């Protein structure tokens, strides 16, 4: 086994790596033991888990645990260091692992594919937590062509599901997040979004969960509560309270299987792009989009993307500007000219028969064409341009990694997500863009943002790139995103999803009526997970026994 | 990792059923170990292939020059480097866990990448 130390000391390749600008050697945080668990007890618990899953599927050595760090961490790795990781293969193994965890008071953080980069990756919120890695649970249990759904386990990535559907000749489309290595289950449970007409994942796709509670009880939600039910993955509510939402962005259970409704391949598909040269165009653009989305004339989760996001999937910052700080206007003008993109770039698609698409296109063209400087592009106009082609793939559910170029913008970079939600309102979009960009540029970073219009709301996805391994820069970015959360709360914008480092702050921003919502979540936590072992701190929800101080 | 476990990891996805009906209707084929090329195509190609739209290639072109940007065409790439980068991560690329790429798979991947040129 090649260790990091051996590599650094002995490999010629290490020298080549180390010579790269901004390179850091990955630093492993020492494994942190769970608080209040004596080392001997913890070692015994790991032995018990090895007996359950096999010796090779419990990871406690420094090198293996590197994969359970937040690779894009703003804080030093110690802040979110896992104590160990265990990778079960079955529900029964999960039940037995949780029994061991309960017996020893070991906190457990569940990951599916572990690719939630920008929000914490595979790392736990609280140092010393054991990671329950469900990547090995990667079975596609069922594909139902007639009723257009699949049933998957948490380890299935978008790429896995897409490849499987291709292999069996399915005519069903998936809807994927931009990085194709993401997990179908994990993204949906974090309430992520995609780009097809099924882009609101939880709203439009989720249909039937299987969940293991911390006491080992297995619950099937919705119609799954009835044995042998015929419409389990066609009707999501069943009878009585609909509990599925409790298992999203939460720490109330371990989701082990999910029904995912899919989109039948339409008879036709025409992606398009509309560019706008002015920064202020986001206001009239958003106003034009709203009625088209409400009426479903634009059926897909459509995006209005800012200039540098467009640029970063094709070029690097140093090709236009090699100084410090935000990209200056002179460089931005050259990028626009070179790449043929705008300050804002709208992506949408038509789906259906040629007659249907021919009928709706003039409505869209006339609405967006009324905005100053609008230029329209179809696929044949943008052949070979990655910024268009990866969007065209995403809007028909073809996973790819092109958007990861946003961290290729500068050397040795990561990024972090900040996602406030606003109604589809032009004035709000412009105000939010201006404020976030101004604060971001003042902090020395480039603004990377887009507005995704799922249906009746916009997710403002802001993902600034920063230099990894530079503690000062990481701390500066953390201060920025903390300020953005505070600022959004003051302006009445809720954040829809957040990074490990911001979970308490974002939860605190939902503080109406003396924090009634957080208190309700706490009561649910105490009732559903009385041992308090599942994912302490997820979404700012902590077990009562840990109080409100968790670091 | 034990050999039995490695065998179970042989395919990234095991499909238990397919197509019609809402009950499993088609058993999976027996798991087969992915070849080095299949592993590269599954895990690496989207970022590291030649041409635009591949973020790893885009970044490496800036860091190491166009001649060293495409991993499969790079001079001096050795198996140790591949193994190191996969397990430790490298700059923007995060590490890959053994639950994603097993040690045995990593060996096959490294051999393929080194000998591909």
C-alpha cells in the first residue's frame, strides 16, 4: 500500500505535483473519537461492525479517512473529521450497525455517494462522528417502463442510473444535478434540483421511501405502509400524515430505498439559449420567465446564468486576468466577445411533438425577444461550445461533469454553495444579484451565480471558487457566506440548502416565533431518534442531550 | 478489502430488474470485474478526456501545459501517481473512497492509464 508519506518522500511524481502552482498535499486530520465514548469502547464497537460488514468495509486508518473529509472545506479538516466509516450492503446490516451505535452512544452520519461537494462532501457535521457510507448499496431495484419510475438504493449515481437505462433500452429520462457523479437519493434528500421538466426533484420525483429508524425499525412511507400495494411508486401520499419530507435535510432516519418518478422520452427536444448583454437584464428576463413558467410554456427547470459561470466551463481566469481579486470589467468584456455569451444567459428547452414545439416557440421568442439585446441560439448555432452543449445534455437528463469547470477557474480551487430562494420576481432577482455580487467582489472573490426557475420560485445558486489549503482565504470565504446568510434573512430570503459550516446559522435564520420551527424539529428528533445518534447537527438539528453547543 | 467484498464491488451497479411490471422481472447478470478502460470511462473520462468541456483537462492545461493536460497522453504518468491522486485527491479533484473504487480496481485503472499511451 502506498501511503501519503511514502508518496511524498519517494515518488518522482510527488515532486511534479508539488511544483504545481498552489498545490497542497492533502492533509489528513487525525481521526477524532466520538465525544463521551472511551477509546477502548470505540475500538470494540468497530470490531463489532467488522463482524457485521466484513473487515474490509470498516475504515479507520488515516489514508482511508481522507475520502471522508470535506475536500472543499473552508475550515481545517479537524472541524469535520470522521472517527471512522462503515459501509454496509443491506438493510439488515444497517440495523445491526445502528444497534452497535446505540449501545455505545456513537453518532452516525449517513452519506449516499458522498459527492455533495460545496455543501460538505462526505464529511460529517460534528467531528468524531462515524460515517455510514451507503455507496455499496447501489442496486437499481426496479425500472418500470409502463408507469415511468425506478426504484433505487442510495449508492446509485446519476451516471449509474443513466447508463443502466441506456443498457436496457429504456425510453425513460432521468433528471440529474450538474455533476453527474451525484447520487439520485442523496441529491433528492438534500432537495437538490435538476434541469428537465422533472427538475424539482422532491416535488416531482420522490414516490415511496424505505427508511430505517435509529431503533432499527424499517418504515415504508406512503402506500408502502400497505403490504403489496399496487400504486406504491405512482401515488406518493397513502393515507394519513405524509411523512416523507421529514426524511429530507434531516437526521430522523436512514433512507435505504427510493421510488423515483422519471420522464418518458418526448418525441422531440429543442434546447435553446438566449443571451443578454446587460447586467440589469436579469430583471426583465425574470419578469418574462414567470408567466411562461406558471403556464408551463417553459416546461423545464430553466436557468439564467451569469457571465463567469458560462466562462468557467470553457476557459480559465488566468487566460484573461492574472491579478488578484475579482475579474475586472475589461476582462469580462473580452470574455463576452470571445465566447459569444452575455452578462446573463438563459437556457431552456422545448419538449414534445414538432407541432407542439412549433406552437410554443413563438410565444417564448416574442417574450424574451422583447428584452434589450436578446440574441437567440439553437443547437446548430452552438455546435462544439461546451457551455451550450453541457446544458443541452442536462436539460435532457444526460449526466456530465462539465460544470465542475467552475472550480477549474483558478488553480487548486474548491467552491461552496449559498442558495437563497426568492419568488420569480425581477426586482428581487436584480436586487439579490447586485448585493451578493457587491459583497462577493468586496471580499475579493468572483461572483459565480445562476437563477434556476423550477416552477414558482427561483433558487439563486451562488458558488464562489476559492483557493484550497489557504486558511486565510477559507476563513475569508466563510465570513462572506455567513454575512450573506445574515443579509438574506434580513431581506426575507430563506436559504434552501447549505454547507456543514452554515447549518446552525441557517437554521437560526428560521427563527420566527421564538424559534418555533426549530423547537418542533427538536421534539421530532427526541421522539424519532431518542438515542440521538443520527447525524447530530444536520440542518441545525441536534439531539437534546447535546444542548446547543456542539463544537 | 477482502476478495469476496471486492467481487461484490465488481460492477458499479447491479440491476435486479428491468423494464416492465412493478415487480422485478429480469435478474442481473453475474457480476463481472470492470476492466481498466471501463473504470476509466466510468470514473475519469468526464473530467480528463481530451477536448473542451472536461474540467480536469482544462485545469491541467493551465497548471502543466497543453502537452500534459490529457491524462492518457501525458508523459511520465506512473501507477503510483494515479493511485496517489485517486486516494488522496489532487487540487480540485476530491479523493475517491474504497467504496467507490476498490484497491483491486485502482490497480487495474492505474495499469490501463499508464499503458494506454
